[in-house]
C-alpha cells in the first residue's frame, strides 16, 4: 500500500505540472457522485463517518432528504484505471511515513474535467482532523467542479437568443442551455424556464431600487422577492401566486466569487392558496451604477423526482452571470 500511494503521489505531482496541450479522456461517473479511495477499516470507522458527515449530509432546502453527494468507496488496491477517470476523487494516503500531513487540491490528473483531492496523514485520527478542519474548503472545491461542468455544458449547448435579451435590460446575463425559453419579459423582470411534463427549472432576473443602507438583510431580500413575484408569477388559479415558503426560514450567505460580490439566499418557494412548491437559490448584488439591486434566482419544481441535481443545475446557471462588457 505504501508503494501504491508513493506512485499516486508521483502521478499527482506530474498532474499539477501538465501542459495545457495534454489530451485526456472525458470523466466518468454520475453527476453529484464522489469516489472515496480509502481502506474498508477506515471507511467503516471514525474517518469514514467524518467524510460522510461532510459530503453525504442532507442537501439543504429540499422537501425530502437527499445527500449532498453520492459517495462510492473504493479500496486503494482496487483503485485501477477504470476508477481513475472518475469526475470527483478523494484519495486518502494514510501512512506512518507521511512527514507533512496536508491536503492537495488538483484537477485533470487522469481525465477532464476532473476534481481530485488527496488527504495525506500519518494515521486515521490525523486524517480526520484534516477533514474536519478543512471541510468547508473540500466541499466547496467539489461543488465548484460540479458547477463548472454544468456551466461548460450550458455554454457549449447554449440557447443563444436568451442572454442578449436579459443583458439588454440588466447589463448582464447568465448562460442558458438548450431547452430554456423566455416566458415573460418586462422592463425590470425576466422569467426564463425549461419546462417538461413533470418538471420545471426556472430562472428569474429582476431589479428594484436601493431603498436603504442595508439592502442585503434576509428580511428585506424576502420582502422584495415576495412583492416582485406576486406581481409577475401567477399560479394556475385565481388569487394564486408564487411567494416564499415559511416552513423553513430562508438563510443568506455573503460571497465573493471570481471578482463578484453578492448575497446568496436559499429557501423554499410555494404558491399562495395552492400546493405547489420547491427550493430556490438567489444572488442579490448592486447594479454597476449602485442605484438598483439586481437579483438572479433559480428555482425547481419536480414533485415526482429527487431535486438535488435539478437544483444544482439551476444554481449553476445563476453562478454563470456575466456582465455584458466583462473581459473573459
């Protein structure tokens, strides 16, 4: 096992030095799946529990319980070429000879676009400490890899007529994949959705004037949201409209991402006087002139299906926002 991990460490070092011209196979595995390379004893012990607590905890703001990621355990001696092309891999190098414990974050070692994390430690207890101390970074690295794959596909198979229409009003737009269509457009509100027989993935873009010095508090974001959706998103029946559900209190997180700052809000939506509902995620940020708040929101309606991947897809669209004249 020591020789195996010595070899893996060498390969990972080479992977970090590859030139951009290297040709790699496409990644394998299902969306939202993470391969954990760890021996059975540790997988069934405290270390495995810590990994599951981090990566297989309940996905927030879903009506039914779904894990954040689907985990697949492979023992080190079984980590053969078939598994090395998986989309997301976390390798645990546990060896008494590890002099400098730590975590490496790499990409495209054996396939592309691949997310690869190696945790090196002298024993399982030390590995657990690393996982607990760096859990947020580990999860964010995997999540961003999943998100970037979705955005890459959205750009590759883009519904090219949509972004220019949004940018014409707001000065910027997300990237919309094939299947999305314009449902409504006004001077300050756009609704674009991919509607199928039993599912809907929708995106709202809207704006409203800055009316105080602290516009990104959760209660103010939700109050404006409810006002905008009541006016623009009617339900199927009279006196029904989309609003924010009260079953779970929405939460906000203040994020800086690739040069942009925004407030991310998560919650549940519902239809007033009806029984429809589902999860949503939104980004709120200042317009370039600072006079308006622009909101980009993704939501899901999929009563017959698990919603984790549907939500991840619309969330990725929200994250793909680009200003019209932004340098690539």
